């Protein structure tokens, strides 16, 4: 039945409603013979009679009524599809599917909240995950875009830098090194480090930086999310290198300290990432434009927007 057309189903529906080839033809602006031919083709495709004539009136057979019930379901699904596509055409009534690495969590949520103030009807589906899972979501095309630090070169991705991402060394408020200025890199490398799991972009950046200086660090504590790392550092388990955006509130409240280490902060960038060739709907495309047109800096009390 792969050759059935929507036009044929519409003709059968009209014929069933009017009970007359003449009236159906008039409503459809067709000739009576054209209506008859299309109904016969539909019957041939299905293999059963769909109409029967009793006197001067045409009635649907049981098979014809069943075809119309299915046709109504198809029509309903097509109408739903039309409404869904209309949502995709409309920036203010669309959806953004975005994933962010856990290091970018607080920063990204601030950005999304500010964007949604401009487009209040947009639905946002936010997934916070480690870098490996975010990349898997991009590879599966489950999301429109992602926000992360350094994207890999192995995937076919578009990576657009849009804001500085400074990596800083943090410790507990009473850690012995907090009283020192310009701590040598060789000295900080001797401290126990709390690091992210293998595959983390932050972890790779840290290890690469120390290796470039001929140093290695003790990663005796490994955790799979930034909140756990911050808690571990707070209770004195070691030092850590994290995005400054992720610890501003805890530094401001006195729970953590940013250590003054030579060579730090490591200046990186936040990137907006999506698949190459990805056709972004109006809502995610509008968010993409919004990020690239604005810079954001975090002051003590608020995230202040600066138009570039």
C-alpha cells in the first residue's frame, strides 16, 4: 500500500461525507470521472472495495470506513507535525537542546537565564555531564550544541570561542600556601592535587601544562565532578585547578582561596560547539548569535553583560 496518496484519502473522505460522486467532485473542484478514477486506484492498491452504491447514494464499505479511520489518524499526525515545525520556525516558541561540561555549569546557566529573559517562551533542555558524555551527545546528534573548554580535534565539530576561561589553583581557606605570593610552579607541583577523571578537558590541560614545564603532579585524589573537587579542597585534601567561573562564589564567601602561583591563571576559552553541517533551528541559532555578540564578566555581586 505504499502507493496510496493523501489526495486519494481526501477524495474518499469527501465521497463518504457527501454520498455522491457529483457532489464530491464539486467540493473538490474535480470532474466526476477524476473522482471515480482515484477511488478505483485506491481500491486496487488496497485490494478491497471501499464503496458501494445503494440506489442513488454511495456508501463506504467496512473496508472504506477502516481506511478513513486510519486516514484521520494520519491527518492528526500531520497537523501535529505542522505545529511542531511552526515551533521550529519561531525563535520565541522553539527549543534549545544544549549540553555543558560540569566545569561550565554555573557559567552556562547564567547565560541561558539571561537569554531566556529575552525569549521567555523558549524551552531549554540542559544536560550537565562530563566532557566524554557531552562529546558522545554531539556525536549522536542528540543535542543542538554544547558549551565546553577545549574541544577535541578528532570530531567534525565547529568550535567557536566566546569568552575567557581562566584556570586557577585553589585551596582551602587555611591552607599553608595561602600566605605566599608567586608560588613557584615547582613548589605547587609537590602538593597533593585533586583532579578530574581521565578524559576531562580540565585534567588534560593541567597535566599538559605541567608536563610542558618538565613537571608531574600527584593525582592521588580523582573525582568525576567539580562540586566534589571543591568540597575535597575545602576540607584540605589538597589543591586543585579549576575554572575561575566555577568557584567565584565560594572564593567570595571565604570557603576557598585562589593561590598566587607563577604562570597562573592558565588562559583558556569557553567554546560553543556543534556538529559541522548542523542545521540549527531559529531558537538555538539565536542563542548562538547571542553568545557571539556579547561578552560576560563576573563582578563580585552579579554577572554584568558588556556588549562588544
